[in-house]
C-alpha cells in the first residue's frame, strides 16, 4: 500500500454530484446559478475546508510519494490553450486538445462575426493588439452556455480568434511537447487576473470578479492563504518578483511576511546554489503601466519592497509583445533545469486566465469554494463561482514529468494548492482546494525520464525598446 493512496485521485462524477450536505445549500444560496449548473447540483463535497489530505500524518509532515522537495509556481498572464498552443496537435503532441486542422493545415474552428464566420488564424509575430477582453461579462458572453461562440461578438473584433504557431513562440511549444501538458486545466473562475490569482493563493476569490484598485482594500480571505498554512507548519517559502509581487493582490500577505519576498536576482542565485525554499512563487514583470501592475503598485508597503518602478511589463498580457515574456520564462526554466536541486524539483507553468482569447473546450461545473458570492454590480451577468473559466496552458516540469505527455484529468489553479497541501499535509482552505486534483497525473512517479535536463528551444530576441 502506498503512503498516501489518494494523492492525485480525481474527484469522481459520483462524489461530485452526491446529494445532501448543508455546506452545498449555503453555497447554492450565494450562487447566481452559473451557466453550466448551479451549486445545488454540487450537493456534497468529498472533503471539507481545514481537513488534512492524509489524516494519518501529522500536519506539516512531507511525504516521499510526491517526488520533489522544491515546488515552483510560474503563472503568466492572459492566454487560452488554443491561443498559445492551438497548433500543438500538428506540432509535436498529437494527443493535445488544440485547434482542429484540415488537410491544408488551416484551423477550422470559428466564431460568428458581424460579416460572417471568423476562422481561427495564425498570428504572424509576437505582437498583440488591445482588442480582447476577459471581464466577467465578456467571458460569460464568450462561453455562451458552453457554446464557446461569443469571442468575436464580445469585442466586435477578430483578434480573439488568433493563435500563435510554433515558429512564432518556439519556447512555448518546446516546453509543452517536451514535458507533460494538461488538456483540461481551466481558469478557476470566468473572469480576470486578480480573482484567478486569489484562487491560486487562497482557494477562493471571496467576492472579487475584476482587476481593480477597490479589490485591494478587501479584508483578507476568511480562511487564510496558502502562505499562512506554510508559515504555521514551518514549510519554507518565498515569492520571488521581477518588479511587483503577486502576493500584493492580497495585501495582508506582504504585511505579514515581508521577509518572504525577494527580487528575481535572488531566485537565480538560489537556483545556482540549490538553496531554493520548499515552495516558490516566481513572478514575471507585471509592469507598473499595465492593468495588473497599476493597481498593484499602489498597495501600501509595496514601494518599500520594490523601490521606484517604471516597468512596462513582460508577463504576456495584451498589448505586450510576447517575446519579452517568452525570453523571461526561458531564462527561468534554464535556471531551474541546471540547478543542483533539479533532480528534486517540480515546476508548474501556467497562465492566470484566457485573456479573452478563443478556446473551444467548454468549462465544466466547479465546486463553489465557499458561501461568498461574486460581488456583482448593476449590469453584470448573473453567475457564481460554480463554473470554471476557459482553459489555460499548463505544463508540469519535473525529472518525473511524462515525456512528451498529456493528461486529460480536470485541473484548475487550486490544483497547485492541492499539490502543496498533499506534499506537506496541510489543511485545506476552501471546498475548492480540498477537492482539487493534484498534479501527480502529470508525472511518472516511479520513473525519472529527465534526470539529465533536456534542452528547450530558445525564443527569438525581443525587440529593443527605444
């Protein structure tokens, strides 16, 4: 018998839809019903908040079943699976659930537009336009009850149907076709950056649906963050940042743990010496001039940590040129692959949300994390946190990653939390992370195919800013 027999076990449809449970009734009361099923249908969850992944082990005790000592999280910005990796089925990974192509090599997926159908088309370069939206209303219009036909209509522009071919973003395709890619990794909520990154750090968006200054004034999440859990049980962690730490999205984190924030230069140094903490969140350059970085730069205490900022952004959010983000990520991955700690390291590489770009896979129902409903205003489409957002790219990088592999198991950003909690046996924060699947299915736990690190394709050099 394995030490933790249920690590990585997906939540079954039967357990997902079991009847009964006062918690589900509370969740349903706070839900707008969702487009793909209300929280009432999610009747009873398998695990409760504050429960341990393995009740037989003391909280904070690491398990050897998951083959790593260092877990690194890299979350980029604003691209769907089909947008970033849509050509993967014809470019190195035939089992990827990307776009559909005809015998001429043309993508056949389409959405209705004002002058007829708009077919998915390849972008010729890493440049991005500004004509996409991932707002709550736009995302719900794009999903359109699972028809996935509202992307052009939501912005009255063809840009959402564009995708990046391998020649334009060679690093992304190299990463996804070398290691294991997730076919069913969904955003945690059908909306913007801040709520999705709240899910990554706390297992809940606790009311937030947008990226704005007001949300930074919210109280901390009612059941804490993953960093509170790590701190309580003595698991080492850092948030390494390029210009702004994403932990500032929940300001109480930087107020309580300023010594756990470190500039990106320290990440490279810690990689080189093999002295990374047990958990690392590594952030790209958000850009003080961007929609994400602008509000974040105003968080009290940020300037004391980061200093004065004048950054434009390299996290791949529109309208940035993707070349900056590709080069940053390539540098991060190379540092990890050539670290003395590589053989005991696992890195999750993903994106916070779809950025308004087309994806053809409809988001399934989700377990609402708690009884806190979205804070919807007049004119906002009714809905709850009981469906996922569109798919995001996700690759797990590890010596034990399935070589040129795919997984069809359902994941969202709280799978990162579930993996951390399973490794160090930490109590869950919400119903969502308590019942999320770990990333164990990305791995061949009994085999290390990449003890010798592979060589990834380098991206083209980014344009020189004037």
